[in-house]
């Protein structure tokens, strides 16, 4: 996937994840981008693990289903981040 596609995927999925989970708010556009890209890798890796039974670091793609997977991955990443830091997610 090209750099531009990763940026677009990161911004779209990060913005949607921030709208879904109030705990993800508070960072700027760079935070949204990073959240979305991390979500793409978390979601892609979990999808690969569930469908094939193998663990592989895989990112989702810039498709409607890929954006959905990246949003789910971003929400999971925010939840895990707040659990590690001891903050509540509300």
C-alpha cells in the first residue's frame, strides 16, 4: 500500500474511532493518523489470526471492509492503552 493510502486510511479510521470512543479524544491530527494506522495493524493482525489461525503482522487495506477493520482495531488499541495506563475509558 502506498504512503498516501496509509495516510488516508489512518485519518479516516482514526477519526471514526475517536467519534466512537470518547477516551480517544484530545490529540490532534497526528494523533488521529497514528491511531488509525495502529488500528489498521491491530485489526488486520486480529482478522488474520481469526481467519487463518496464524499470527502475522498484517495491515488492513483502503477498502470499506478494511476501514471497518481498522476502526475496530483502533478502538481495541485505545481500550488496551487506557488499561495499561490505568485510566478509565469513560
